[in-house]
C-alpha cells in the first residue's frame, strides 16, 4: 500500500474555501446535483432553491414557496448562474466540474466559464421535485449553529487534522 | 553530537527512527482486514476470507480470541451479524492498541518523560441504546458494501441518525465521527469509480465508530479536581466540514507542590461547513477562556478543575482565572521534560491519537520534494507543516528557518513526524516567537483582523437566516 493508503489521517475532502454568504447562503454537491439556496435581490423573506444535475445539466429553480422562477424557462436563470459561481468559489472550479461531469476541455480554466459551458450544451429544464429536500437540507445546515459546544474531549477529532491545501 | 538544551531533557530522535519490534506484523494483520473492507463482506472471496482469518489469528492469544474467530468465520461466509462486525472492529482496535503502546514506549524513551502510572477507570453506566443500534446498522451496511460498493443511497442512511445524535452531549463523540466520515464517503461516491481508497483511514473510522456503538464505550470519567498553575505550550486544531476542536497542550503545576503533569484543555463544536478559518476561533473562543490566555501569553490559575485520568481538563471558565505572563518557550525549556504523562483510555490506544508535546532546538532544516525535515544529531524527523492552521501567523516558511520549535510528536503511515505548534525565529535581527494558535483568543495582527472581519460577516449572515427560518 502507498503512504496515503496506510495513513490514518489521509486528507480525502479538501476544506471549503471561505466566501461571502450574502448572495448564496448555502450550496452543496449532493444527490448528484449542484444545489443550494440563492437570496432574492429584492425580498429578504424570499429565497430561491436552485439546482443543476450532474451529467445532463438539467436545471431547476423555484422559490421556497414552490413558485417556479420566471427566469428559468429556457435556460439558466441568474440564480443558477450565481449558484454555480459560488459553488466554484467554495469547492474550487475543478471539483465542481468533476462533480457535474463537465468536460474540462470545454470549460477551460476560469470560474465563470463553468455556467457558460453548460449553457452552451442546451441543457434541459428539470422539474422542481427536489426543491423541498434541498430547502430542508439548508435548514439542517443552519441548525448546526444552534448546537452547544462541549469542553469534554472528542478524541475522534484526531482523525481530522486541518490542511493548508485548498480546494 | 547531541545538542544539549538548557534545563530540558535531550530529545533522542535516534530512538524514533529505529524499527519497533512486532509492529510490522501487527499492522500486516490490520492491513489484511482493511483490504477486506475495500471490496466489502457481502459475498467475500478467498482473499478477503484470508484477511479475516489473519485478523483473528493475530488476536488468538487474547481474551477476544473465541468471539473474533467465530466472527471471522461468519464474515468469511458472508453471514456476519452486527455483533460479529463489532467483534471484528474490537479485534482491530486491540491490535492497533498494541501498536500504540509500542510507539508510546518509544516516545517516552525519546523524551525521557515518565508515565504517571494511573490507570483509566471503567466508564459510567451505559446510555439508552436506540440511536446506537441505528448507527451500528448503518456501519454494518457499509461493511457489506465495501468502500468500492458505496453509493449515495447507502451513505445518506447516516444523516437521520447523526441529526438525532448531535444534540445529545453523551452521543456527541460518535455523532461527530459519523458526520465527518459520512461526508467523506458522500464526496467519494460512487465507490466503483474511486481511483484510490484511503484504506487504513476508513477502516480506522469504521472500527472506531463500531466500537463506540457499544453502550458506555465513549465515557472517560472525571477522576479528580485539580488546583494549581497551568502553563500553555500551544494549540492544536482539528476540523472537518461540520465540526471543529481546539486542544491546548499545557504543563500543569499542582498548587500542593506535587509533580507537574502534561494536560490538555479542549473545546469543540459542530458547525456549518461555510464557517472556516478565523471563523473557527470565533465559534470556540467564547467557551474557553484558555484560548485568550494562549493568545496573550499568560498562565492560568485553576481551582478545582475536573480532570480525566487521560489528562484532559473538562474546562469550566468559572474554575479558571488569568494568571501571570508565561512564555511558552520558557515552559518548554524548563518544565516540559519533567512533566509526567497520563495514561491512555483503552479506546484511545491508537497511533493517530499520539500527540506528545516536545521541544527541539539545535536542528538544521532541509526542504525537498517530500517536504520539510529537521535533522537532529544526524537523525531526520519529518515536519508536518500541512497541519498548521491557516488562521494563524505561523507558516511553513517560518518553520523552515526556525531555530527552536515546540511541537507535537505524532506517528502516521509508518513514521514519526513533528507537528509544529510554535517556533522561535529571527525577524529583522530579533528573536521572535510565532505561535500557530496566536489568533485563538483574538488578534490585532492586520491579516488576522481581516480574516476575523470576513468570518464575522459570514457568521452574522448565517445566524440572521437561522433566526428567520428555524423558528417559523
Ligand atoms: Zn431562478
């Protein structure tokens, strides 16, 4: 076995890069999609739940009250573009492209080219069936803020050293 | 020639580079079992069956022997129950424990520090087991799938268990472990497309989680209250996407004049994955005044602070107050070598848990493709600069030009390494100490303040959303 294979503390997932959270409070690579929650520019009470599927780039965007987004009929709306941009900031463009199975020759190397490259393929409109589960994952994510700290030792964290490597 | 340092013991790096008897054999049995988990135990092939037998044979002379032999046989036939998986995890834990003990003997010989001799008592009464049963069932599913067989459906089976466990302090350890483990597995799906598998790591995490599903396994009881002076050496940070822990390593001098000992003060908290860097300190800072003392270079005076037999203080701000200024390098030079080491709880006997504070000077450093190494009296010690947290002033470059170093001696992938916690180096002709955890309690440093501001904004944004959405 290689050193990496016989390391107890091998780094498997690079840590998220810091980014501003105002426009996109939540984005994740999960359930075969880049999915998340995008703030409405105008209404603080409203957010959009947006997603793009890996492989097909099928896209969906709707409000948290399940109203379809007017901008996401023919192609990516600005919420979806913003979502992809922020995903690239948080996870690094390579990891997002790999997750989406987006050919690296197609999109080149700059972050904003990710959405552009997918739009160029004429992606299909998906349904909004996943919106409720994405929104509940966002709530679960926020709920971590409410968990109490402990000063009892958690020796299991010894398996999770920090790394200076970036995504 | 061995460099002598003032008042301190001499670190015998040569003892860390010699081979350890029995270690390769024990790890070979561990590896054989770990490889069986790569393919999975649903329909094991001959190679995996042999791996299971090798594990069972390696614990043949121990009290576990009978149960493990039976478990290995059932697993080899693809018919293991959850209890059989627990037995296999326990066997692997015992084997790795023997490796830990052999390595710790080396560490004690190299540092000249002695063992306090106290043993760790049995944990208190078990916790109600529903969630533990659910966790065990998920882990058994993983073992059957194997790492190459994982998919999103299997991995997501842990989410509900983790969410239910996290708020319960008694289940926090297992919850934190499963949460970090599941995130890695999710990021690695489908397993069939993996180019390489972190074989030992995932088997470690799996076995540890499996053993923690045994009610009571996670308890390390408080064995006393201590009063006296606490002299911090440095801060070690650990993090995964949704949790962070800071551990302050320190020398404790009892007020009654008893022998000093090495202790740790720690604080941890679950977190959203978008809180990173300086944001981690912001989450932890309000809950342990010791972090501020580290940043200010102070000692702390403790009165009746609970401590475990492992030397972990169970910190309470009410039982500590800021003491006189204390330079970590003075502590390292004068007090470190005579402080005694605490016992290790049975479940914590694992090489990954080794983190022995050491002080080095009089070394030369070499940087090459494999990274940084310090050479002490002709013996090389690899320096793990990747563990230095980004939210702090210490950098790999500063470590490379340093003249003295406080660090943690660790062991991974077959070798001892040094994790730097602080260095002394010359900045503009002046000897300067740089601490990895300098920003723990806050900072006035320009780069630090900028990182703090960005992290504050992110935290505020998320809290505002949580306030709006979670209580609807
Ligand atoms: Zn939209």
